[in-house]
């Protein structure tokens, strides 16, 4: 087997031993739905069990856009006793965006590995195979600059030009490692992010890469933004129609929730959004819920949307040029 591919067992070992450093005396919750890849569920169960740690596999129903981030209340109660959450719900972002998870992270009672909305290929190839020590060092360098800055501007040759003051005091580094309570990581991973200050983002961004929930648009989608909210969606495609439907029916789905920059050199340029958004030099902008990012806007959705080959400025300083990092 090449270094470009992991078996489910090797991926589980990387998560449990290297990235999370789970101990035998910890209580581990493995959260799934009926669409979760069974090979990864089995591999994680065995790897945690071989440690001698107590675990519980918690399964909730599949979710739709109307309740994407909703966590089963019985699972919420179980997390009250857990030390570790590994969330691999295929249809739901609840292991990341549920208010209960955010509260337990804030109280430093839980640490989380998000495998949510990933398939088996994404968990065993591409970005999953990266050297996360190197990715983390890259993330720390970018976060240092981000925390000294007050405004971000993102442009692209496709027509993106959006800017906003940013939450410089709440910058999140997600680069695989999560050894302490209060923190979250993912696989594949590698990004730095924060929220635009609510009500302040303005401009336009063009989605020409994959997006959560709606998939990769057949033609780029142009999204108009005023005062931190989406005010228009331009584009004729099934994906644009679905986005308009979500914005019309899901409360606060129009909120500009996150600016994120990818760092993973092994992430592939095509595929599902959870892989592509982590690619080094790519940008994603998210709509909807921003509680995880320290904001106050709650929504049933958090829709990451990739802008390919972006140019990014922090306080006027160029940090990415046409998808090539300059930091």
C-alpha cells in the first residue's frame, strides 16, 4: 500500500493514537448515522476497544437540510459523561455544530474529532495521509498573522470580492491534533478560520468549488452580501436552486458565518467539500450557524462553500495569491 492511501484500520490508528492520544481510562463516544461508512465505524470500535477504553456507539437518524445540525437529545445526555467524541455522521454536522457540543467544548469537558460528512475515500486517501506535524506548524504561523489583523478581503478571478472585519481574538486552528479538552479537529484536516463580525461582511463571492449540502455547482454561483447577510443568489443550476430554497426556508441560513483558509498539501483539488476546503491555499466561506466560531447566530445549517484559487489580504497584506500561499 502506498503512502497515498491508508486502510480503515490505519486511519483509525492515526486518529485514536496519534491525533487524539486516547487513553484507556477515558470514555469515548462514537457518533454515527445509518449512512456512516461501516468500515470506519468497525475500525474505530476495535482500535478504541484494543486500548481497553470504554466506548459507546451512538446512532441517530439521517438528517436533511431542515435539521442538519440537530443532535438527538439522548445522545446529548450521553455526551455529558464522555471525555472524547468521534463524530462520523455522514448526513449531519451535529458533532461539530450542535449547541451542546459547543457548550461542552467551552466548559473544557470534551474533545472532539470530526469525521462528519466524510466518506470512506476521504478518510483513507488524500488529505487524510498528510504529515500533521507539518500542517500544524503551518497553521500556527498563519494564525499568528491572523490574530494581529482586523480585516480580511477575499477576491478571485471568477469575480469574488468580499471583505469584513474579523474575530481576530477567536481564531481557530484545526490541524488534526486534539489532545486536550476544549478543542476540536478533523480528518482530513488543515485550516485556520474565524468568523466575520456579524452584520459586517459586504461584497460578493463566487462559489466554483464544492459546497456542503448542495454539492459542486454545475456553473459557478454568485452570492451577493450586504450587512453580513446574503441578499441575492445568481446562477442557473440545480445547486443554485437548492441554495435558494435553503435560504428561503431555514432560519439564519443567510448569515455569513466563517472565513476559512486551507493548509493541507495532500488534500485533493476535486471531491467532496470536506476534502477540497482543506487544500493548501484554498478558501471557504460558510453560511448559517457560527456558534462554534464564537458567534451568536444559531441555524440548522452550516454551509461551507469553496472559492478556488483565491487571493486573500489581511489588513491589506497579501497572504494568498491566486491560490498560492505567501505566508
